């Protein structure tokens, strides 16, 4: 299934709004990825294919399309960040958190469309299993809302300590590993139903589901301390 044109328009409007999150008078940058389309769920676990859907290094086994994973499980995936490039990542969704603008976005200016959204934080561990430097690329994950629509992660022009939602490190070559927290805004008070890897419309999505937990309070983790109002420019 694909979203209707009105659904696309509403989502596009929200994503534009989500990027208007500002502290004081800072403007936000556009995300590098486009998220549209809705995932098609598969019944049970997909069977492995003998041929990878994209060329990957010898010894790398891709997680089958349509796989349904639990939070804490790892998928190895391949995608094309651009036409002449193949990236291979292992992705583990570690934690899904539901928050609120009042709790996590104090001091930030929000437009009307953004205020109607439900904010979520998704914490993941990512490792480069391929031969391509993926530095500076967005993590290719989306969330699925209750309307079966894909929602891309939001980005910030300024520092957002509770969940930075930044691209992969500038140098993220073969063998590199990192932890990332991504911010998602489910439109119109939507509910997160799954985290999804779906690089193209034709791809049967790999999804993660599990408990949606309370957001970690600032200062409880090793990183991300500080108030949301303290900002500096991010790449």
C-alpha cells in the first residue's frame, strides 16, 4: 500500500514544520533523506534469499526483506545512499522512547503543525559492515505511525542534548561503530507502531517492534547532559 496524496501532503507539511524547531531564533536545515510510502507487513519471518538484493562484501549476510525483529535485535542491511554507492550497515534498535514537547523541548520554538505531533526518541547502535565510507549520512531508519505511514527522522541546526538526531560521524568507514539517538515526530498525535528500514518503495520493510518506554531524563546517561536551551551549531 502507498499513502494517498493527502497523506503525503500532510506528512511533508509536518516534516517541514519539524525542521522549524528552533532555540531562540536559529533556523533548521533540511534532512538529507526523503521518507514516503507505507510499509507492507509480512506474516511471520521472511525466508532468506540465495542472492543478496544489493552487492555486498564476501562473508556479509543480509537480513531477509520482510523480517520482523524485536527491540534489541540486529539487522544487517544494504542500501544505496546515492546511485553509484552501496552502504552496508548492521543496525540494532536498542530503545524506543515516547516523550512530550513540554518534557524534552523546553525553550524551543515550535510551529503549529509540530505541536500537533507526538515526539519519539529511537536509540540505535550502527556499525559499517561494508566498504563505503558513510560519514555524514543520515541513518536510514523511519518510524511507522498508526496510519501506516513512514516518518523520517528530524534534524536540528543547533545542539539538542536529549536526543541529538545527527548524521553518522564524518569519518564512518569500514568497521566503524557508533550509537545514535534519532528524533521522530508522528503527525497529528500519531502513535509509533514500528521502526522501519525501507530504502525504496519496492523493498519489503525490515521492522522492529517492542516496548515504548519513558524518555530518559537528562543526566541519566553518559552523554546528552545539559538543557535543551543550550545550543550550538551542528553539522
